[in-house]
C-alpha cells in the first residue's frame, strides 16, 4: 500500500491521472518505493471508460433528480437552485459545467457513501501497514468544470472526515488546473471555485454539510486542504499553455513529489510551508501557491539560489578590490563645501543675490531723481527703510541649541538639502562605477569630513568688509547733512548731493552683499556641522558594508560550494529532472529569468531522467 | 579816488561770473579725480572756492586795478598786501570750517 493517494476529480483530473499512469507504466520495472494509489471520480461515464476498481462513477437517475427537484429537503439540497434539476434525465455524460449539479451529485447519499467507502478502505489499509505515518492525498482537478469545480471543496472535507473516522492523519493537498481568463464561461466557474475555496480557507468561516455516513452535518473551521496548488495556464509573457500540456505538467509534478522524492523535498517543503502563516497580515488565507513556485522549489531553487549568490558575490568584487582612483574634488564639484565664498554665495543667493538686491535697492532707485534736492532727514528715512528690510531678511541667526529664523534660515534648509543631495548623487555615481572599492569611497568621505571639520571661514575679513561698507554708508549720510550747512558748497550743493546719491547707491549695494555674507557665517558653520554628520555616517556605513561583504564573501562561497556539491551528488544519483529543463540564457545556463515560468521539457527528454 | 568807467565796472562784473565758473569747474574736476565723493566733497569745494578767489584777486591786482582804478604805487602795494591777507584769511576759514565726521559714541575708530 502506497502512502500517497491521488484522486483524479472530473474530466481534467482523470486525464491527468491517466498521464501519471502512463508515466508510471513507462517507468515499469524500476524499483519504486511503492505504487501510487489512484482514485478517479467523474460524472461522465465515457470519461472513466474501463478504469476498473479505481474509478467511481457519480450519477443520479431521472427519478432521483425529479424527487430532489420536488422535495429538496429530503436530500438536504435546499441550497441548490431547483432550475438546475428541472427536467433533467439521468446523468450519464457529465454536469455540463454546472457546479451546483456537480456538488449535488457528490452529496447524494448513494454517491457519497461510495466515495466514503473507497476512501475508508484506503485509510484502513494504510493504518494496517507497519511503519506508516500520515498519508498524503492529492486531489487533482480542473477548477473550471462542473464536477471538479463543484466537488473540490466538499471532497476535501469528505476526505478529512473519512480520515478522522478511520483515526488516520492525512496531508491533504489539491492541484487545481486553472484555465485562462480568456475562456469566458470556464473562467467564471474557476473564479467561483477559487472564491469558494478562499472563503473556506479562512478560519473565521464555518463549513457545514451533510457529509457523514448518517447524513448528519459536519461542521468545521479548518480549511478544506492543507495546501492548494494552482497550476496556471498562462506563461509570464501571456502565452496560453494548451490543456494537454498542463495535464502533462501536473502528471510529472505528481510523479516528482511522490515517487521522485526520497524525503528531501518533503522536508524542505515542510520547512518552507511552516514559514507561511495561515493568514497574512491582512487576514487573507495563505494556503494557495502556484505551480511555478512549487516546481521551482526543489531542486532548481537551490541551484538558482547558489547561482544568484555566486553572481552577487562576483558583483561585489569591484567593491572589495576595485582600484579606480577617486578624489574628494569630484565630490565637492557640485557642492563647494571647501570654498567659503561659494558657500556664502549659495546661502545668500536667494535672499541677497542680484535678483533680490533689486528689491532692496528699490527705495534708492525710486528716490534717485529727487534725492539731490532732498533733506538729510529724507536720506535717513530711506536708509532706515533699507536697514529694516535687511534686518527682517537676515532674521535670527542659529545659536547653540537654537535654530535660526527668517528667510535666511529657510534658505539654510534648502542649501543643506541641495548639498546632501549633491553628495549623495556623487557617492551613488562612485558606487555604480566599475572598479571603485567601498573602502576607497569611505576613505574619501572621511577626507571630506576632515576637511569640513578643519575648514574655517574668513569671518574677520568678512566682518571688516561689512564694517567698512557700513562706515561708508554712515559717512555719506553725514556728508549729506554737512553739505546742507557748508558755505563753501555755495552754488554747488545739488551737484555735490547728486554725487553723494550715486555713491550711496553703489555703497548700499556693496553693503547689502557684505551684510548677508557676514550674517551667513553662523549658518555656514551649522551647515558644515550638519553635512559633516551625514558624511561621517555614510563613510562609516560604507566602510562597515565593505567589511561585512569581505567577511561574507568567503562564507557565501562556501555555501555555494556546498549547495552545488549537493546538487551534483543528486544529479549523479539521477534524482534531478533539472537537466531536462530548458533554462533560458545559454550563456548563464542555470539562471532563470525573473518570471517563475520555466519552459517545460518534452516527455522524451524527461523520461531518461526518471531512470531511477 | 580814481574815476572808474562803465566798461571797467562791466569787466569787474564779468570777472565775478568767470570766477564762479572757474569755481564750478575746479570743484567738478577735483570730485572727478578724487573718490569717494563723501570724503572729498568739502575739500573740493574749498579748493574750488580758494582757487577761484585767487584767480580773481590776481586778475584784479594784475589787470583790472592797474587798468581802471590805479592811483599810484602805494595803493598798488596795499592791494598786494590785502590780497595776500584775504587769501590767507579765506584759507584759514576754509580750514577751520571744514566739516569733520564725529567719532562714534562707542569709541570705535571712524
């Protein structure tokens, strides 16, 4: 007695089991661990043909259907739309994609008992086998048909109930062949089936149906299957896989997971499934997986993992051993941190640059035509207006533990962002460049940090320049006042004041520049301190990453070797079907593309691989 | 007292106008040459005024007085002395009245 039972449900399920049988027959004479037990269920007599004892034909006579139509409570089929049964004769050729009818046929007491008896005999036989552990039951079906789609959920609970009755534990799994969404009616039925399964997989829902042999209700909150494997019919590039090929794939999959596995795959699969919770963080049931993922899990995933690790390890070589030189001047090309004058220009460009200066000089420019005739009081009023606007723009400078306020402080935030972004861009360029080592990047960043720490602004020179221009401004105002009283300027007061006005315009422009530059020094100091912090952090992290990669590189290489060695041993034992898979990319033969779909090998190529 | 003709008075008036023009010319020229204006305006004004005064007195002494108002050697000698005195006085006034920027109250250098 095998520890695996494959139940082919519906036309597609039965056809898949036939593929499996053909392959098992093709492997005839080999020393298998045991045979795969099969159970074929369908509502179409022609599909089952002459399958003997392992086939069960689920049918109903016209009288039963009529009785159920007229008296549904007798068959506990109140849930069924009566129109499904209306006028039907005995069912010999399937449900014609009617899921309701399919479910009704399974739950009919006569059919249900047939299925229960078959399952119970298998479970009892297994229980009698010495050394047997939990049995594994695979139900393979299409999720689009009336029989497969309509019965898949109830059959799962029925198998669980029979197993519980027999005192056996069961690892119950479903393999559902999903049609393309381009197929209208089929895709609708498939959607209904999947929705139903999804619904009952949620532990917050409750399943109730008359599954017991005495037609009593079975109630449970557990999902119908431990895992539901969906075999999709579309490749990642949207190409539809023909149904026979899907059945072929499903057959080989069943062969691989049963007879082709000596327990390693089962162990690995159990480990991976243990990592998946029944519900995700959004409370969605998670027993579903797809054919591609399961197919790749073993052994290809290990190989892909090893190859990708290898690629990753190779890709970090330049980071560890690159010898392309870089210099800090590249880093500061877009961010002139070492140039105090350029930094000051960046700081005051928006608030005191040429554009902004026009705004400050407007009180002078508008007064120039009549300023030579103006009194000293009018000159002072103009000067105070300019001084006030300058003071408002400068705002409050940052001090120890206190941030600045005003337009210049806002400009500070912008400049800081620009500088950090410029440094980050350049670092990214370096890290992307071939042959630049992480250690070198970290060293250059440290050099920049040192330069920033030791850099001092010409505060004294800027302060003196500001004082000089301020003095000039005051002297002009005094000269205007004195010119009004000086007798020696008789006849020439107006030309003298005109000259003074022109000089004032020049001086105040210079004074604005000097004042902003002088006031920017606390901001520049703060700016360097903040950028220094960022640069130090980057340098530290990049250095740590380089050290980590250097340490990991060796362990990654060891792990790759172990994986590949293990795979090689399995290949020598001819346990892998890997060589029969056409992995894309001839130049990198074992690297799959980003999609999970792998081109499937033909039967002729595959068979030699199963020469166990 | 010598009799001065109407032509003589005309020349005298014209010389005053020319003196003012010379003053303006010198004032503007000095301002052009010396920058900034706030520092040299008052000096330029004094240079202009003193120069034009000097030129005018020289004109009076060397041309106008001998031509229209001369009355003997003693008067000419007195005129020369008074010219020097006027010029010196004017220079003294210019120096004394030259505006000076007051020192700031905080004692810093101006």
